[in-house]
C-alpha cells in the first residue's frame, strides 16, 4: 500500500457522480460496466499503484472509469473530461495509444490486456525492476482463448509481480455470461492453475484493500463480485446499460441514488 490517503465513502460517491456527469454530458453509454469497475480502479490507483507500477485496463470499454480515476488524482482536468468521446479527443471511448502517460496500451479488443500485462511483467523481471503490474479484466473476456493463453504464459513464468482483477458482474453485451458462454463460478475454473485466488466484494473498499495487500508467492487473481450499474437503482443488473446513454430525468435520478448510498 502506498502512502496515499485512504479513500472515504464520500470520495467514492464524488467519483461516481463525476463519471455520470461525464457520460451524460457526452451522451455516451457503457455506464453500467464503468460503475462496476470504478471502485476497484480508485482503490488501486489511489492507494496501491506506485509510480513505477503499470496498470492495464483490459476491459477497455470501462475507459470512462479510468479517466475519472485519473481526474481524481489531478492527472486529468475538467476540461479534459468535457472532451470525452468527442472529435479529435484525448479521451476516446477506449484507452488511447498516446497522450496520457498513465495509459501504456490501447485496449478494448477484449482478451488482449492480460497478454500485454504478462509481457510487461516478464520484461520487468528481465530488467531486475521491483515493480508490479495490475490488470483489470471483465468476466466476459474470460470466454476469449487469448486470455487463457496469457494466463498459461503468466503461470508458466511464475509472474508473481502480476495481479489480475476480474470485474465479475455476470453481464455482457448480449446477456448474462452464463447465457452467452457459461463459465459459472469462474474462479472454480481458475483454481486448476498455480495461482492464488481471492473472491471479494468488488464494491467494498476494505475487502479490496485486504486482497491487494496480501503478499502471495504466486500470481494473484482477485475475483471481484460486482454489480453492473452499481449504485443506480434502474441500472443495477440490467444488460441494456451496457449500451444506453442517460437522458436528463435518468441523470438526475442516478445522482440522487448515488447521493443516498
């Protein structure tokens, strides 16, 4: 854990509201999956990620949550967030290749992020650097063969400097993960690998802190049980909020819901 200030519940609410405002102002969807991943990103960046560490957002369509996390650290400003998803913007719908030092890789073709994270971790070992790599994946992308190939590679090379986080909200673009390609209880499939697995509430900062603070001697996988659209009554566990933007009435309702948490 770094020396950064521990996030409070009010800090989390402030970032959720800023995420909603950014998406509302830009008229852009993908809000549900951003809200399921935001809490984990905030805890990782604000409390654990050292300057020499690397964060890979494999779940690229949660770029909004990443931008708001960087905004909270002062690395992006309000003027930057106003350009989200616009023409010639620094902040496209998926993480960009250039322009933001905290973002090392363009991601969003699901299943590629873990390969990038594993390669980075092996490179750090070759260079003798004591740095870590955090990779946030979606549960849906564990239906991709490339993700499993990356896990085989990472465990074969015993990359203990990698932490894999899985946003396990059980919904993807065309339905539930069990309906599309059943991997129910994903962690039971992961247990066959030489890894340490922790299953936690992905919206409980203390549970996330405990999981991230652990010092395993194997590659660590944190399966985060999350809720798509977390904190917004009409979004929670609704597949359509993988896509839909907010109208004015929905935006005001969502802000009230977050305020009342």
